[in-house]
């Protein structure tokens, strides 16, 4: 467990309580180890990612992260976000999975019309280690550049993650690129097409351009099942998709690699302005727990129980402040833990 900064410790506590409830209900024995990351680690030892944290994560079966960052560390020699980037690299995480579901009980909380968002159930699969973010960068007095590079192997492995996920869902992948102008996107499209045809012929594949996908995501989000895309496009589209639910506090994510533990976290930030006030919505962290159980520990029945408890809570009509209600975050966690315990 990496509680981190701001509201991170609050939502991490909710996550731990949920996993403990799952253990009691299903007869599973979970052990927890807590380590520092981000600003909390800077305060403790001067390093946003201490070696002890890396070692503990590598030895774990799964890693849960609360949140990192905050203005307290602005202007310092080390940034809390270095811890997040560092642990992703240490664990070799290349695939980010972000599910977005809009239950009928919360459809009116969305900024979009109920008829557009009700019933949305999509998954964004984003490549995490390539593209513009990691290419060579140059800067002079009057110019700058960022190199976008993708290898066939990088595209193949993320494509397999998306196709495998679609095979467990509704059997559709939409691969999003900019193949009309970018050579990396043309390589991306060719590679995804080949992997789909040769390894996942039962999964339907369509290709789309990122600009039209951004429009479709708000006009017809129910038309998507699995969205597969590269790092930069995935960063933008996943943030766009997060508003469909009406609150960023509802969503969790998983970052996965090969042969090492995955990293599971809510998608929201550290929200230092509400830290310690019991206002943080724990559902994003609890949704990340469901992903941890399914994708990290291969406990699908237990994951479904957590998801059912979240749905039951939302349908009861009590909401935290971010959703227009007045229920404290800890009380929301209490309700969900109780639903798991039966």
C-alpha cells in the first residue's frame, strides 16, 4: 500500500477496508505492507521513491497507490510525481486500463444528457512507455522538439492487452491513431491490424482518427467497447472520458506489465484542499480494488462482489460532496464494506 499525499491516505484506508472485507467474506488471507511515496517520502527521507518502497513493490503481488503531489512541494529540488513515474518504470508497466461505466443511478450527475451516457461501459487501454512523452527532446532559444517513436514490439504487446480485454467483454476494439499524418500511427495501424487478424480473429476491429474519436466519445460513448490508443492520445481521451460519469472520484485504473506486480489507483489527484476533511469520494479507490483483485490477484468472483457493492451503494441514492450530496467519504466506505459483508 502506497498511501501517498493529500487525500491519498484516506482513500487508501477505504481500499484496505474493502480488501479486508473481501478476505473475511471469501475466506482469503491478505497481508499488507505500507510504504512511503511522493511528497510523504520526500518529507520522510528526501526521496520521492525510496529504495525500500521499490523493493517492497517488487516483492508484492499487487500495489495500491492513493495519490501523489501537492503545492507543498512546489519549487523543491525533488517533485512528488517523480515517485509515480519511477515506480511505473521499476515495475515495467506499459498498459494502463481505465474503465468507465455510467449506471442509471448516476446518469443525471453527468454534464451530458442521460440519453447519451446512461449505460456507457467502455474500457480505454493506453500504452504507457512510448511515444512523445519518452522520445528525445531538444530545446534551443527559439525552437523545441519532441521525438515520437514506437516499435513494432511495443504496439504488439499493448494490442494484445486490448484484444484480450475485448474478448472478455463485448468483442469490439476501436484503435485510435492519427494515421492520416503521422508515420508512427501508420505503423501502429498496420501492427494492430495484423495482431487482430492473426491472434484474435473473433474480435471486431475498427480504426479511427483521434480527432473524430474525441467527438464520438461525447456524442455516442455507448458505441465504444474497448478503445486502444498510444500514450499521448490515451492521456487526453481517458481524461475526456472521465467526465462522462459526473465525477472523477468514481473511477479507478490499473497499470500492468509483464511478470511484475501491477499498480492500481484512483484516477483523481491528491486534492490537498479537502485532505483531512472526510470529503474525498472513496469509490475510485474501491473501483481500483476491484481491478486489483481481478487483474492483479486473479480473483474474479471477489472483484465482481466489490463492483456489485459499489453499484448497490450508488443506487441507494446517497452521495458524497463531489456528486452533490453530503455523505462523508468514510461513511460511503462503511456502506460499501457492509454491502460486501452482506
